[in-house]
C-alpha cells in the first residue's frame, strides 16, 4: 500500500496528555487515519509545592539527576524554576526527555539509545557501580519504584523529587462512544498504566469497550490490563515513545 494511504479509513484514539498529543496525531493523519485526541492523563501541580521547591533548591547535593519524562523536565525547570548544577550528571529515560532538557540548555550524559524505559536506563554502564553516589529521581507523584530500588541495591542513596501529579481530565467516555457508534473506532493507543486504568474506570464495565483493539506502550501495561475484563485484541509497542507507537500502529494496520 502506498505510504500516504497506509492508515486510510482507520480510526485511532490517542490518549496522551493534550499538550503532547499533537505531533503523533499529525503524523497519523498524514497517513490517512482519522484521529480522536482523548486525553486520559493530565498534569497538575504536586500536592506539596513547597517541599518540591525546597528539594529542587538543593540539587547541588546530588551526583546524578535523573529525569523520568518531559513533564518532569517542564515542571521542574519552568514551573518550579529549578537551576541545574554544572557538577551533576544528567540522565533520562528517553530521547523526548533528553530533547526537553536540551531546550533548557541542559546537557544530557546518560540516555538509552533504543528502548526507552527504566530497564534500559538501568542497563547503562554508568549505573552499574553506584556505591556512595547520591541520586535524585525527578518525576511525577507515584509510579514505579524500579529505578530507586535497583539503584539503592547497587549502593546509591536515592531520593524522589515529585514535581507534578497525574490527574484524569476526562469525566466520561462519551466522545469515545460516539466515535465507536459512528463506526470509526478501530484502536485505542495507551502509553501508561495510569491512562489504561483511567479508561476502564470511566468505562465502568461497558460492554462496547471489551471488543475494541488496544495498543499498549509497554509490556508492563499488560499486567495492568489483566486487572480489567478486556477480551479484545491487544497489540504491543516497544516503548511508549511517539516513534514506537507510530511504528506499532503501522504494523497493526499492515496485518489487518
């Protein structure tokens, strides 16, 4: 099939936060897809802003600053006004996060080359011997403990700095239901376990969602899916980056 028509007639739901959904949506639309942006995650201030600001004022005490997402970069450096000490080693999980840091003039030293997740970051040579190192993980409230627990086992002293919290901006699934009733809903792309849980919480057991195909942004999300009643087709991307989700959607369409 001609590249420009690879997704013609396919209805795809993008559930990224509203401020992050545009680029991948545009790429999909250029291939003929009908895209519905339906954010299942939103970004809000951390519950304890004063504590976050106090921790960010002490970044010079750390050897390594580890940013988990573009939202962590944006919240720490712009909204909360952190200043990055020149002495710190800067690490991040993915290229999008690295690009966000570079836009603020921050040079990134450690970032995986291919797969963008915590496991890939922990496999980097710089994180194998951490005895006596102080690490700050700059992130959103909650989430996985894998980075902290693994680096601690390797000898590091690790602190969390929570610079934002995740909320669900949707109140119901009416836009999705209308998309489905119009015969346009083919697949829902989900990039986090939180967005997946929000989807099924809002669905409240609705039968129509059970048969909808899902694209998950990580193997870990498959565990979260097991907590639901979903029995429809499930597809998996290498990681939740735009590029991986885009490629996975192309692969899905080719095999229909």
